[in-house]
C-alpha cells in the first residue's frame, strides 16, 4: 500500500510539473501574440509593455524599433516559437568558380534549434518573427519577410512574461586579456544587469555573439581598445564606459533588430544609447576589417557623446565624421577624394540638403545619394579638418550636437556662414580637379615626347 501511495505521489508530481511547464508556455505564447498585435497596430507603447527594462541598452534599441512602427506601420507582424528541427546540410561552394569551398570546414555548423525551455522565471526558445510592409503601389504584392534567433523571456514582477532579447553568449575584456563570462547577459535580474553596465572596466568591451563566432568576439575585444584610443583622441574626448558590440550572423537579423521597415544593406549600425551592431562572416573576418568597421561605428559613439542633439545633425555629417574616424585604418581618404572628383567632373556633386535626412535618402529612388552621403561627406569633413583644424571641427560638431543649425555652428566655430564654407570647399574641389587634369596632361605630353625620340 505504501509503495502504491508513493507511486501515486510521484505520478501526481510529474503531472503537476508538466502542467506548470504547459502553463508557462501558454503564458509566453500569449505574450508573443500580444506583441505581434501591438506591432501590427503600430502601438509602440503597447509593444514596449511586453519588453524587459533590465538591460538599458536593449530597451533603448527596442524603443527605437517601436518608434519606427508609427513612422512606417507594418501590414502584418507575428511572433512565434519555433520547434526543434535538424539543420539542412548542404555543401558550401565558392562563389567564383562554383567548386566546393576548401574553407567550408571553418564555417560554423548550421545552428540546431534547441528544445524550448520554460522555467518559472526564464523561458528560452527560437523565436520566429514574420512581417510584411505595405506595398509601395496598390498593384504591388506584400513581401513577407521572416527571421529567427534564440530569444529569452523573463517573468516580470507583475507575473507578466517580458521579451529580453537574443540569448547571447558574452565575452568581456579591457586592456587586459579577455575574460569570458559563463552566464548569459539577457534575462538576469535588474540589479545584476545594472551592476554589469556600471562595471568600471577602462576601455572595456562587451561582445555579444552566437556559437561559432568565438574567434570574432576575441578579435573585437583585442582591437577595440586601440580603436577607442584613436577615435577618442580625434574627438578630444573620452567615453568612460564599457562599449557593447553585438555580432549578427545574418543581414536580415541585423535589419530586423533596427526596425521592421529597414531593407537596405549595411555592415554596421549605431544609434545613441544602443550597442554597436555589426555583421561579419567568421570565416573571412580579419583584424584589419574589424578594426575599420569598428572605427566607423565607434566614430558615431564618440559623436553622440558631444550632446543630446547630435543625432539631429545632417546625416552626411554623421557618416562623414565616422568615415574620417576610420580613415587611418584603410585607404578611405583617397577613395573619398577620387569619388568626389569624379562627381565634380560630371557636374554631379550633391546639394547638402539632399544628403541631410536619413529617411529621405533611404526612400529616394536616386540610389547614388547614399554613396554621396559617405564619400562626399567624408571629403567635406576632411576639408574642414585641414582648414579649421581638429579643434575647429570638433567645436563645429559640438555646437550642432547641442542644437545649433549648421549655419549657426559654422559662424560660431569657423567665423563664416555655411554657404561660404560650402563655396570654399567646392572651389577647393575645382582646384584639385584642375591640378589632376594638368598632371595628367603633362604625363601624356612626356609620354608622347618619349615615344617620338629616335630608337637606337
């Protein structure tokens, strides 16, 4: 009888655990449904009510994500739990000759979707986001997009499941040797999260990544302190906090993390209060490539440090100074000069107002405007730096970061209006083009003279 009673107790306990797990899953599914409905209705506040606030960087990213819902409401959004399934195995071929890629073995194995875990306070599973934006024209069809990644949900104080972001692996380090952390950053309690962010690691890095990107994370921890030293020196300022970097394995995942309406290709991203976000291939990631990319993105971080209005500056200024920040690590200065000269010769230099608004440029059918934001902007920032010096350039950036218009900032920092600065720059481009043409003509004449000389 006692054994029978024990068996009954055990069976009851198992049934109770199963019921609790099922209830936890039901609660998470309910949260996912509510998130999707809120996003589809472009209700930013309702969506954010389902997002954990313990990690201030992640919450800021989600605030910007939700803000875009109002700017470009989606046609449909759903969030769901993906069930485990084996990855599809297929050979990797080189894009050049179509033959099997000998480097394929170094590629991380396709990620296997883990069995969902539903605990009392934490749930981990592969989350699938599916969405569609309204077509540009009535005749167009809605294009559905989807992305999935390991996600974490945490139980809030009010008993409500909250989205806490990707289930990242984390590597931290400062100027000393990188030291890995075993615990996952997302999903920790608020006090622990605040402690992590306030940890006083000088020039420190916190790299968040998925399995297979361990070496990339190590390289970032290695090169980021030097990048920060170089860029901060250029800005005459120092950002005294740990810099977070998130590595995204796929373009669509990075785009979706920014906001649903983002469709243009990119290699990195940064906004005030957000992590530096990058996309890279672990097989082809190099120290030089990562250094250049991080220098550009950290240039944004340093710019935003100048004032709360920094992100309101013209887009070409933001990208121009970021390109200038990375110039030391690649031949980008010469590239910007060559591109600018080519546009000048074609009478195709852009008006600065046409490059000023991020969303207008992104939506413009004139696709070359994006390249001009970076190259023409870079060349102008180089000109300003050469003519007015580092201090003058930084005073100009700081004035705009604190709310001054570009003309007001120019008068304050350069003692001349913006139209005059622009005219002087265009005159310098003309002079450079004429000098280049004269040198080309001279070399051509010398070549003709050489060819005209008697042989033997």
